[in-house]
C-alpha cells in the first residue's frame, strides 16, 4: 500500500489531515515532507495511521515500508510473508480455550469458598 493511500484512508475516517496530525502529535507539514520524499514516517507513525485507517497495522507497516524503502523492498516483503497473522478460526479457538480455562478457575474458587464456609459453620 502506498503511504499516500494510507493517509487518504485514515483521513476518510478521521475527517481531516489535521486530526491525524494531532493524534500523531506531529505537524501537518510532515505529510508534505513524506509525500516529497524529504523524510519517512516512523514505524510508530505508520502503525498509528494504519489503526486510524482501520487496517491491520503490522501488514500495513510492511506494505508501506516496501514502498518507501525501495533499497530494501525484498526484505520488507519477506518480513511480511514470514509473519503471518492467525486466521479468525485460530483466534476464536484460543479465545474459547481461555474462556474455558477461566470458567474452571472460577468453579475451583467457588468450590473452595463453599468448603471454607462449611468448615467455618461446622467448627
């Protein structure tokens, strides 16, 4: 993804470039510097703009870096491919496992609480 497209998408959600700059705590002139190739955004700025654009930050970071750092384009593409994101079903499985684990802990704590109360009342 081109940096210019990323900023345009973030602008769609944030309404103005000024609003994006404010959230990034940068001056608006930085956008023109990026466009002119005078400077490059930091990884943090790319991640934050991706979040504002409602895109997956890590993948967007690699896409933007492969566009603005042509000397290392192969590296950025390889990094993007070697860091696959989990599928939705994998995320759901992990969340279900975590919820079941929490239910077991909660049941165990309730059981201990009941045993404690029985011991207190029978003593």
